[in-house]
């Protein structure tokens, strides 16, 4: 256990971990089910194109999420592109900038213009009032992101969308198995999209899905996903290859069967962090509402530099030197990244809450691969660095040889 500031690896101490700890290393559900599905797939020699494993997974997911249709895709980005096409969106769409770049790239790839909206300070989700103020005659849709799995204010957004005759989509990439007002995320708005990337709580290695209660939209997306062919094999128009492979679906079935265990493990790890980080002034673990139902997949801390005595980036550098590969998601916000940054240069203060949170938030290593024995030392390093913040600061300013590894923002 590290006791003094010179024990920190950033100042020459031995790193706390000999192997890197990652944010959200992939979960492994049932190895047995996975291998059995792969064996059957090999015997069948049926590897893709709506194979039996993908069909089984679509049915099981629709049931689990309580939604009429689940259309599997090769990733979450493709799922969002397919929805934009499926709804024939044109012109501008309103999106938050405090999200993974794919939320903006997917509609942009479809020729739409993202108009960035600020977020609510409490929830980190799109601010409905700010959203309504951005609507013009060019707007065709609003995309809410259930960031870290915390639900958007779906009721207010639905009311706004109705008032202005807009489509409403949700990027639910983080929100698998999360709930809102007694319903699982998946059936809100016109459609929701999920990412089943390897780093998500429920994953298919690579993959994603569109979920919707709209029969016609689901059918349209199925055709678009298969090059534009209809079920009779007749070409109807422009399409793309957005299908999920059978190997990915096998991983999905192996994980879905163990979903309760995966959720339990994530919650346990979150609670170990909660205990270990409690009572540190200025360091706040973001809270999940158990009454809504949550997956506890992202362990996110908000750092108030004035009270902590160190910036988010200084803490990030301390952790990374210990091989704790925390991330500064989603710094600096999509609006400040290429190709969108040139448009906001003259108007940099339009997203003040986004800019502030993007410089304060840190995502910690989590997921089922983490153990109590790993989480406790991480919390202890936070406590040591913050308790000794004056010493850390003065050592940082006097030691020009210190490398602030992995910080994307300016220290
Ligand atoms: N909307 C939102 C809100 C999203 O967060 C995402 C994806 C999407 C849409 C788009 O969905 P997809 O098209 O990706 O399905 C990662 C993921 O690639 C991305 O899926 C995810 N969000 C985003 C938040 O994180 P990176 O580049 O920041 O992290 P990456 O892929 O390096 O993985 C994180 C850590 O996990 C690594 O440090 C190492 C570890 N890792 C990763 C992989 C792939 C493993 O241990 N094993 C692995 O197999 O983007």
C-alpha cells in the first residue's frame, strides 16, 4: 500500500499494477454456451445472413427489452445510420456533444447536420429546454443519449417532438438493462439504438441493434440492412450491409443467458468503489437510481478541482502511471472535435455545461473482470493523492521530467 507521495509511480514509485487495468474489459458470459453455439454454427456452415443464432438472439432481446422489434446490426454506429435512413431524416438533427463521437458521425455520414445541444448539469443528458430553443424549420429529429445508462427526460423530449412534429431517437449504447418509469430502455421514441461492442455490459464482440415498436420502420430497416433486398430477394433501392454475423450472435446468446450475473458483478464493483471513495471532498461518484433499474457499468467520478486540490488531468496522470487506465470520456465533446470544431470556433461558449463536465469527469476501470482486490488500491491512490494534494502539486511543478501520460487535455 502506498503511503507517501514519492510512492506514487508518477514520481518514481513502483506502479501499483504490473498489468494495465482497462475501462470495461469485456465480460464473459457462458463459455460453454458460446462454444456450443460456435460448434453448431460450424456444423451448419451457416455463418451470417439472418442465421438461426441471430434470429434467436433478436427474439430473446426483444422479449428482454419489452419491445416489439429488435433488428441486430454489425455495430451501434450502423444501427444509428440505419434509423436515420429508415426515417428519411433530412437537414438538421439536434444532439448532445457530450457523447461518443459515433452519435454525431452516424447522422453526419447520412448527410445530416448535427446541431449541438447543451446538457443538464444534474443528469449529463440533453437539456430539453435548450433543445427546444434550437429547433428550426430545418430540424428533422432529436437524438437523446442515455449517457452512462441514465435515462433522458423522455417525457419532456416526447412532448417537444410532438409539438414540433419531429422524430425522436435515443442512443442507448450505454443503457442495456437500464429502466425508466417501470419500462426498460429500448421502447422510447421512434426508435432506440444499442451498441453491443466488446466493452459494453452486454456485448456481441462487435454489434448493435435498433429497437422499435414501429412495425413499418423495423421492416424498412431490415431491408436497408440487407443491401435493399426485400424478403423475396427483390432489390427495392439503396441499401447497405449492416448484418450481424453468427459468431457475434453466439457471444450475445452466451452473455444474455448470464445477464443477471453480469449485472450483479457490475453493481458489486460499483458499490466497492462507492465505499472506497466516499467522503472525499470534491470527488463525487455519479449516482444511479436503483428504483429505475441500472446496469452500473460505467464508474464515473466528477472532480471539483477547487475542493480536491488537483485537476482531473493531474489525477488521470497519477492513475495512468500506476497502470490504471482511466479515461477522460468524452473530452473535449464532439463540438470541439474534427470535423465539427471549425463550426463552433466563434461560438465556443454555447455549450457551457458540456465544456465544464468534459473537463471534470473521469471514467474508472470497471466491469466483471475487475476484483475487489484491484478496486481497493485504486481508491487508496485517490485518497493519498488528494490528501497530499499540496505536495503533489508542488512536486508536479518542480519536477519538469514528469510525463503526464495519456491526458488528452492541457494540464
Ligand atoms: N453511441 C455511444 C454513446 C457510444 O458510447 C458508442 C460506442 C456508440 C454510439 C457506437 O457504438 P459502436 O459502433 O462502437 O458499437 C470504445 C468503443 O470502441 C465504443 O464502442 C464505445 N462507444 C466507446 C465509449 O468506447 P475507445 O476507442 O474509447 O475504447 P477501446 O475500444 O479502446 O476500448 C476501451 C478499453 O477496453 C481499452 O482500453 C482496452 C479494453 N478492451 C477493448 C477491447 C476492444 C479490451 O480489454 N478488450 C477488447 O476486446 O472506444
